[in-house]
C-alpha cells in the first residue's frame, strides 16, 4: 500500500483495494480477524461515551441493565465477523423475546459507534460495520406461538381490593420473630405501595430521588432507551394523594428506607419473593403480575380522575402513542362517556 500510494501516487483507497485483490484469501481472513478483547474494549469505551461524554445513560443503568447484554457479548469470543457475532449473541435467548431484541440492538449500537469517527474507529469498519435496523430480523428472530400468546395478552390492572389483599398477605412476615424475614417484608411492603401509588416500572424502584423546590418531591431518574429515543428524569405524582400522605411514602424515601434489589426489568424479583405467597398465586390466575400495579395507576387516572393520555403518559415516563396502545382497552365506558360529555358541553 505504501509503495502504491507514495511512489506511484495512487489514492489510498484504491491502493488498499489493489492489495486486497492480489492477496491470497487466507491472508485476508487472517489480517481481518480481530482480537475479541478489542470488541470488549469497544463496549467499555462506548459505555464511557454514553455515561460520561453524553450522559444519555446513567452509570447505574449501564452497569445493571446493559450488564446483562455485556454478559451475552462476552460469550461470543469465537465470532470472526459481524454475522457470526450477532447470531451468537441472539441464540442465547428465546427467538423474538424482549431480552434478545434488546441485546442485539445494544451490540449493534456499540458497533456502529466503534466503527465511526465518534468511536475513533476502534473497530475496522470493513469488518464490523453493523447492518441497518431493518436488517436485524434474522438475528432477533420471530416469537413462537407460546411467546406471542404470553406477551400479546395484556397484563390485568390490579383492583384496589386485590391490592389490599396483597398488602395484608405480608402481615405475618412483618411480625415474624426473625429479623431478616421482617426486614425483607418491610422492603416489599414499601415497594408495593410505591409502585402502585406512583405507577412505577418495577426497575424504577432503584432510581428514586428526592428533590426540593419549595417542598420535597419524588423523582425517577431511570432512563428507558428504545430504538426511537428514550425517557428522561421525571417528577412522580401520586394517583391517590391520600394514600401517599397516609403511608408517608415521600418521607420514607427521603429517610432512605430500604427497598428490594431489582435486576434488569425488575418483574422477576416480584415473582421470586412472592412465589410462595398464596394470595399472589391466586392473583396470578387472574393475570396479575408486577406490572399490574403500574397498569392500575393508568386506569385510575383515566376512570377515577378523568386525566387524559397527554397528562398521564409523561407522568408514567412514556409517549402518548405507547400509552394509548397499552391502556386504551382498559379505559372503560364511564371514562369515554365523561370525556364526550365534557367535550360537547356548550
């Protein structure tokens, strides 16, 4: 390349292409093979870019949520090109599932950064330039019939009656002689109340913050990233103000009351703690899950307080489009009747 470019005054790109065209294919493959440690290094530097340079992702989110993607990536050390890498990342989880989609898209985002000027071309663009969003289907895969049924059926919002039954089911553990049992029950009792009153995603219990602007307010700093953008820190508003005040929820968060640890997603932690709880088992038969607490926030906002999607969506940390898609089936006739009555009054 040096001879062609310097001595024969041929452009650098053409010089490279001429050398490639004349080189034996096995030499090209050996030359293109990347030490996998460089890919893991690219991931680390991409994380620094996201958390420190741009601040788009918090350090705790990158460590905890993105950490499971890193574990999947680290198992792909035998991958020699972009195709095999994405296939190896994908096949670690069920075809079409959310975790598989998330891992593929995160690895692709990292590779795009690492093969660009922003990433200072840590990885060779000729080998590691990732496919476009519309070309990821084969790596993400399609949902099985069972997974489609499981994920497409909406989670049922928990009723107030069932919510209080779930709280009551913790009373024995709250009074247990064993201090560790009592401590865990106290964490989960508070977690249930916070999730229900503020419409939280389970994972958001780890991202609560108290701010003062004339009075103490509760905020969520969790950043949920999607292919179309992400959420920013938001102030939390209780859907039942009297519950919030009676249970002193903001005061408890402010005082540092402990909460249970949540892995990526958070819902599994609820299932693990309540797996032997008979009330929880019976509620699951009705379609209740950890997200039922959040869904109940939306339904109460619409049906009891006549709040529209443009108000509830930012309070819950998602777009109006997502809100309507997720909750429109739960609005109920009474909500729609009130909306039309108010809108058509002269």
